[in-house]
C-alpha cells in the first residue's frame, strides 16, 4: 500500500483517533464512573487523566516527528528502546487489548438492543452471541474490500455518532442542578466507595478505557499522506474527545445522584436522558450508540489487523501475517484477529462476562505498551536522538515524557493485582508466535534478560490460572 491513492489524510487520521476513542465507553460513562467515585473524586480523576493522557498524546506526537522511521506505532517504540521480545510483547498486548475491546463492544451493542428485544438480555445470551457473530463476519468482509474504503465509512459514522452526544450535553446542561451535583460531593455517605484516593484509583481504568485509541494515528503512520499529520491527528482527536467525555460525565452528576447513576444499566447515558425528557430520550441515545459502536467496531477491526501486519513487516511477528490481498488489506492478520474475537464471544457466553469486566481487562492489557512507549520517549529526549535533523525543544519533550511515565506507572498501580495477573495469563502464550518469528529468521529466541522477563510472565500466568480455578479471579 505505497500508492498515494491509498494514503490517509489528516481528516481520515483524526477520524481514526476519534472513532477509536468514542465507541461504547462514553455511552456507559455515567454509570461506570459513579460506580467507583463521587463528584469530587471524579473531578480529581479527570484532572489527572487530562494531564496524563495529554502528555501521552504529546509523547506520540514527539516520537512521530523525531523517529519518522518507526512507522508501526506503539510496538515499534518498545522494540527500539527495549529489544525484540519487549517489542513483540507490546504488539501482542496491544493487539489483545484491541480485540478484547471489540468483544466488549459486541456485548454492549447487543445489550443495548436488549432494551428493544429482551432476548438479547445484557448482550451475553445465546441470541446475542449469534447476532454478534453474524455482525462480526459482516464487518470482516467489509474490511477485506479495502482499508481506505473502510476508513471513509469510519469518517461518516464518526460524524453521525457525535450528534446524539451533543444533543445529550445540551439537554443535560439545561437540566443540571447544582444541589444534586454537590450532594455528598466526596462520597463519604457511601462506605463502599472508600477514601477519596481509593475512589480516584478505582476510576482510573475506566478513564483509560475511554481514551484507548489515542495512538490510533501512530499505528497508521506508514499509511499517512503527510508524516506531520500523525501528531496533529493525535492531539486534535484527544482534545475533542476529552471535552465530550468530561461534559457527559460531569453533567450527568448534576442530573442524578451518584447512587442513582451507579444503579443504572448500561448504556447508562440512555437512562439519564430518559430521566430528563422521557422514554424517547433512551431510544434516541440507544440509536446513537448503535451507530457509534458500528463505527468503533470498524475502527478497531482495522487496528487489530494493522498491528499484526506492521509487526510482521519487520519480522517481529511470523511472516504469514504479512500477506495482503488484492485490495491491500492484511488478510491473514484480519482472519486471526476476528477469529480471536469469535473465540472470546463464545467464552463470554459461558463465563457470563459483562461489558464492564471486558473493558477493564482490555484496558489492563494496554498499560505495558503505554508504559514502554513513554519510557522510550524519555530515552529519545534524554539522548537527543533525531533533534539535530528534525528540530524541537529537547528539554520540554523530556519533561513531558517523564510526566507520561509517572502517569503510566500510576495506571499500573491503579489496575491492581487481579488485572495484572490476568494480563500475564494473556501475555505468556504470545511466546509461541514470537518463537516462530525468531526461528523463521534464524535468530536466537531469548537473550538472558528476556528469559527472566518471560519466566516472570509464566509465573504470573500460573498464578492467574490458579486464581481462576479457585474463584479468586474472575473473567
């Protein structure tokens, strides 16, 4: 896909970022956040998230400018900074996060349709899984027709799903009541919420979830018409999405109390609008969510395939994942990705996994790739790599990258032991593909340090397996 006709412009790249971030998360945000925190802690959490994610966006922008040769996104940064196995693990973890995100979108989509058709329940019933499977393979064959064509459809759905969000914000602003917002501001009336610090920590994975996709333009660096557009799309997409997310969350807290919001079903935004204007509000938001999820599914289906394809292109993944069809689509990578989604849809049926549990697991899988990217950003700025050729303020970039690293470490702490162990369980099997790729190129599989890293992942996987067996951990 080197022809200019297949290149993505700033508008398409920005739509990729916004379309990836604004999926189902924002429509469930009122309940997801109220479940963990009161209004005061929510504001603190958003302040931390805004700064941390903005620094992360700036790191991706800086790396796009200073390291233009690294055009495969987050995994390429981990590989350049920390070696082959960490690069592979970053790609593997990011890919798992992406396809798990798609699984959660399917569950939420059919849970939303359950509002109209009770047989779909919360999105994890037999009819729901059958419907999700049919939709999954319909999207699959659409994407096989071409990346640019699918990207155009994504732009259309991105615009379409903004309309109900803006309408919700306007109506919620009119209905906002300060006394509702300030009642039990710090959540002290609900012992289950814990201290303010506990509330902030517990809401962190949700805030990261709604921003996953911020690196979407970086993944498509090689397909960008102009390299500088990658950084611009990242920052523009982040700021636009941040504004929408904060307004939806904060305004909801002024319409219904924290306990009321926490008790809502998802998509909770539909029920908030129903509280304001009546039954038609829930229908309106539900329709908007269906459009939003269809666009997000398209975005993440593209991203899943692109991650594996890019990693295969430089021999980090096995070579069979590098195959493209006549339309320039990484077909084998797409088949593997959607096959994995199908498997987890079936697992969801038997494990009765909810949208919330899936989103938290998907979020935990992306924390390591984010951390490695920010750490590499520190290395680049500290050493001054690329600054002589491309310019830039090295000291400013170093400070930004250091803040982003601290934020990444905070997120790993906030995830807690349960999701870190489950992450290890999913990271460890990746060694099979890594070993295959290394042997295809007659290379040593693990260095001495990498053997210790792999051993730690295996130990974590064993602990997670035991936790699932005993019921200590749950999917």
